[in-house]
C-alpha cells in the first residue's frame, strides 16, 4: 500500500486537508485518534500515566484529562519525553494495523508528530501543510481558547517550520479559502494515484 504522510504545525489545518482526501474516498489513518484510543479507560498506557504523573490527571469518569496532561508535558521537556517513549510505540502499532486495512488507491497517514516520532518510516511520501506562524497562533487561540504563550510553547516543542519543510516531498499552503485548499488536494490526489500504481507495479 502506497502511503502519504501528512503533517504540519499545530493550527496548520491538517484535518481539513485529510478530510478533503477522505472525501475522495481515500483511507485516512489519524495518529490523533490512535493517541486517544490507547489511553482509553482500562488500557495499560492510562494506568502507567496515572502512576507516573499522579491520579489527578484521571477524571471522575475514568478518562484522561488530556488538557491537563498537555499543559503538564509542554512545560517540562523530560516529562514530555517520558510520555512519548510510552505512547509512540503503541501508536505506531495501531497505525500499522489500520493502514493494513486500507483498500483505496493509496492511504493517508496524518500525524502532528510524523517526523519527530519516526512515523514517517511508515510512509512513501511526505506532504507538509504549511501556514505562517502568526496564522497558527491566531487559529489555535480561537480554537482551543489557549493563551499566546501556550500556543508558542506547543510550536516550540514541534519541529521548526524550516526543518519540517526540508522533509517535504509536497507542500500545501493552507492560508486561503477551502475552495483553494480542495483544488490543491485534487491535484495531489491525481499525482498520488499515478505514484501508487507505479509503486504497485514495482511490487509485482
């Protein structure tokens, strides 16, 4: 299966891009969904998080307080690295199993940490969704009701915009209308179908 990895900084619009590919009947596997599934109540990862960081991160219904955890790890690099060492292997396992179920011409793997986590190894091509930093800040402050300082801390914890673009095989600039976005997606979709068929013929 030919896999295109989609990533970009927070607030870049990765979901809007992956949703547009899904509308073209392409299988989308989302690392954010994987990260939620593996910490559901009863999962071993949730128990380890509670043991390491304290039971205060567990809400009354037994679920993880994701907002509190996010604030905790983005203020402490050592805590963030501990969490990543726990979750990344579990997320990778989930993603591989989901990609194996794809029956579309190619599959999309969308992940905010595609490059940092090593998930790019699961892909054949990397598509970067890019926007200026000021657009990221504005979007995330409106979407998540975060302060500018919180958003900047998240941006600083991710790969820099410059380094991310160096890894790109393709780039979508997502600072325009949804119509402009869909036009870019359609052009890439046509390209990916050709690449996936070429990839498939090499496998035969």
